C-alpha cells in the first residue's frame, strides 16, 4: 500500500517492458481476444483482475466510494462495448486506466453541473480487525491515511491524475502520458508539482529532518 513515503522522493525511474514482451502472454489481452470472439465469460476474468485496482484508483480520484463503484461498473460496460475494436497497441493497463480516467472526469463534470445533488463518502471498505495491533498506533495510521487521502483529493485534477497513476498505481511516466494525453515531460512536471503541494499539506505527518 502507498503511504506518504513517495512524497519524500524525487522522480522514480522505471524501465518498462517492451510492447511485445508485455502483450505476448498478457492474460487481459488474451481475454479481450476471447471476448471479441463471443466468449462473454472472459469479461468475468477481466473484472476479477481489475475491480479492486480500479475501485481503489477511482475512490482516490473521486473521493467517494459509491461513485467509484458506479464508475468501475461503467468501465467494464465500456470494455464490453469496445471488445471488437480493441487493439493491443499499448499495455492493457494503459487502455483500461484511460477509460477509467475519462469516465471519472465525466463524473466530476456532472457533479459541477449538479451541485445540489448530495453525495456521501461515509461508506468505507471495512478493514479486517487485528486484535494484536496497538489501538493507538492504528488510530495514528488511520489518521495519517486520511490526511494523505484528503491532500491528494485536494490537488487540482491534472496533478491528482498524475500522482495517482505514477505513484499510487506505479505506472511508468510514459504510460501515464498516454492515458492523460500529454507528454512524458508534462507528467514528470505534474508529479513534481503535486509532490510539492502534498509536502506542504502534510508537513505535520512527514518525518522531521535531523
């Protein structure tokens, strides 16, 4: 799980696999091929692999679990609708995160057009109870996680997208650039600016330098 540590570090260097290596035995690409040939059960496999990851990404993006669940379902509807036009020209994660990001932006625009519609973020995914965990330490950890979540949610959308994809989802900057429709340099700049803002917002939670 991603905490606040990424805020302390500079740009992350990652060496992505070649496109051929990535797609040759990719189970998602294979599932899409089967889906395009009429095997609707292949969609269940994709959903099993991606529901949790997309749900976490969209919850951080939208700040609301109910909206995140609904948008996650919309992503899979879009996957099914595009089963015949899908081409593995990039990593599968690039394609499906691109769908998720576009739908999340649409949801935010809908919210702005309907400010009178309340939304609740009270429902949170229940965490397993650990009887051996120090209650005070758990409370501190929960408070810190909430502070990071709120700080990320408070970022401007472009910075938030870059931080979520590059740091939380650990995608290479080149892949994030494809998803966001910008250059790799732009992603690096947005991540840098996002980290700067988060450091300012989360100073109380960051380790103090000696």
